């Protein structure tokens, strides 16, 4: 059994191609069943977000090509897809999955959304019946590793987007954002996003003004807010705790004399101006007024850049945590994979023990229950002491991933390798072996049919 992960993301594919392979939530079950129907696929799940579409599958043989699913299901020529696809097998696939869940592979390192998206993808796959024990164990380990990376490092502790930095600054000024009034002056995309972040953090009423009244009305409806006529913006501004402004005006529309008036009407309660406009909407002199706090686009970008630099430093520590968790997962996996060899060795020893007792039965004569129990205890004790060194040697070889030594031990103790384990090892790396008493030939590999084109 081999673990395979294939996909494309914001690093490898332009948005135009990502749009063509995006799978909506309503379509995901259908796509999962189509993937699970491919010959050689035993378990699978799909992660589809705005930045990535990735397929994770347990496959019967390394010859199974999941790229066939991309070209067949989406109806895209392989020559268009292949330059943008990445594919990992076994240990590399585990490492990529763990890093993805920990947001180390995200466009914004440390963002919290991807872990929830991977968890949702896993839940959808479970509901569709396309995952079982192998991926269940892998994903639970990935979630645990991601949580550990976030709890033991500061990878997600600092805001790195303009909108989230604005929220952070507002929280420092006001303490709590609960019930704070936000005034959108000019309804641009970035100011709308900043307002949305503020609302998510508890901000209350939303006021909206714009030179185009219809645009202001649409934004106000989205926030269940109130439209202010543009020529009344200075009269309404004093009602706001937070003013997000981006009008495109050639000169500042908020000047020190306005600030004095606002503070007087507000009885010196503070105001926070988030000036996203270029040229600036707020005269820098406003910042000299006690109770007026102004951050322009450069201020916000500098804070975001400083936070991003700090996250990059924290990401180094998070990478170390993930690498440790990946290795720990493989050690546990190798221990599980050697279990059939140990069981086979125990069965063989038990068969020999029972055969010897049966052979000596006539010479021993009738035994009392107490005597029979003593013989059982004696022979089992001898067998267990004899088996201890070879079982420890098998476990050690498995932990170290030493397949050559494992083969030698299996041959020495007459237990034979059947097939490579679900090795979870990198392509070309050494693989452990599952062993049983009898050797069997692997089933023939079936040709992988082309999946019917969906659209």
C-alpha cells in the first residue's frame, strides 16, 4: 500500500487554472466517489479551497496515477495540467499534509483557516465513505501536529493583512470593540474588508457614505447599516468611533479643524481613523490631536510587514515541530507494520511447542490438571524467553526503517515478506515489510480507466 498526494495550489498554478479544477462543497461527494472508483484507490479525500485542490489517497500499488483523475474528471488536457501539478508519495506526502494543516504551506503563513478546511474535507470524506483506518490515523496525527505547532510557537499570533492589522490597532485603542460604531467613507473593497473584520470582532452600528449613493446603499445592506449623504459626512463622523476612509479625493477631506470639532462633540472620547486612500484622506496633522489616532496605508503595511517577519521567524520553529511529528508518526507506523512479522513468529513458535507436547504425550502418560498446567507454564515460559530477542530485533529494525536487516531477520526465522507495507516512506527510501508465515504473490495491477468527463 502506498500513500499518494497530488494537486496544485497558489504556488504552482495561476488562478485561471485553479478555477477550472475547484470543487464546490455541493460537488465534493460526487468527486470523492469518482476518485474512490479508480482502480487501485482504497481510501481518498479531497481538499479544495480558493488556493488549492489536492487529492490524498491510499493506493494499492505505486503504478496508480492520480493525475488521470485531474485530466479525466475536469476534462483538461494533461499537457495543460502536468506543468502545474505536484505529487508526493509516502513520507513526503505525510510531511506535506502535516505542513499544510499547520498553515506552513499557506499564502499567509500562520493563517488559521486551512486547518478548519482540512478538517471539513476529512469529515466530508468520512460521510462519503471514502476514508477508513489508514487515512483516519494519518489525519488525526496531522491535526494533532498542527495544533502542537500553533500552541508551541507564535506562528499565528500576529496579524499580517491590512484589514486584520486595522482590527488589532482598533482593539489596542478601545480595548473592546463591542458596540463600537464604524463609519465607511468611500466604499472600496479594502475598506469594506476592514469593516467586515471589525464587525466579526464585535463592532456595532455601520454607517456608510459614498459619492455614488447606490454603491453606499449596497454596502449598507450587506452590513445592515445606515447610509449617510456624502455632503453630511462631517456631521455624521463624530458619531463614529472608527472611521475607515478611502475616497480617492485629491486632497484631505479630514483636517485638524474637523478633528477639533469631532472631539468637542464627542466630549474628548477617542476616534480612530484608518486611512486607506492614496492620496490620503486624513491630514497627517490630525494625528497631533489628543484623542485622534490616524493610521494610513503605509503605517498599516509596516505593522503587517513587521508581523510577517516575526511569523517567518516563528515558522522556523514550527517547521521543526512538524518535522519531529512526522518522524514520530513514521516510527509508530513502522511499529504497526512489523506487527504481522511478530505475530507470524509467535504462531510458528506456538505450533512447534504444541507439536512437541503432542509428540511427548504418550511418553508422559496421563497428567493431572496441575501437572498439565505446569508443563504449559514451563513450555510457554521457554518459548517467550526464546522469542524476546528476535521480537526486539524486529521492532528495532522497523523503528530504524532498516528493510535489509528486516529481510535478513525474517529469512533467518523462516517468516517471509509478502509485500511492502503502507510504508509512508519517501519515494526511493527504504521500506519495511509486512511478513506472514506463507508467501503469496501480489495480485496483478489493473489498468487505470479514464474517469468520465464531468464538465
